[in-house]
C-alpha cells in the first residue's frame, strides 16, 4: 500500500462491528433461548412490555450498565434493543468498546417489534 492510500483509507469505526438486524432477522436470531437478549430501556419502559426472555439493563444507568455487562460472556452474541433503536445502537457501540465480539441491534426497536 502506498503512503497516501494508507493515509486516506477509511478508518474502521466501532459502529462497523455492530450488525443492525431487521425485525425478521432479529426474530430468527433470538428463537434459541440460550442467547444474551438485552432490553436497554428504563425499568419503567421494560415493565410496560418487553420481548420474552429479555434482561433489562438500563443504558442511562452508566455504572450499573457497565458492571452488569461485565458479568456477561463477551464471546457469545449479544442482542440489544430499546424503544426506537437509537439507545440500543449507542449501547451496542459501547459493548464493542467493552470487548463484546458479536453485537446485534434491532432496527426500529421495541416499537417495530410491537407493530408486528
């Protein structure tokens, strides 16, 4: 590689390591009960309805968020969602930074899930 192509090569971004799945892809992926499925909404939102078998880890509760995710298996896929997909995308990016190898986000979040 030349110096210029190295200099101007697009930099890899943590968000490149997060795969955003549409509703059907997400449903298919979580059919197996042995997956790490995380609802990153507030506990109040979670209590109002959530995807079966999802664990609630509030994105806005920074220290508890970090500590709880530290206990999960970073080698296993982790599936996250929130209300609309915005928070979960930020959460997924944070997880990549924490060393999670396979991170998946539900496009459109729980609002999309409920629509179907």
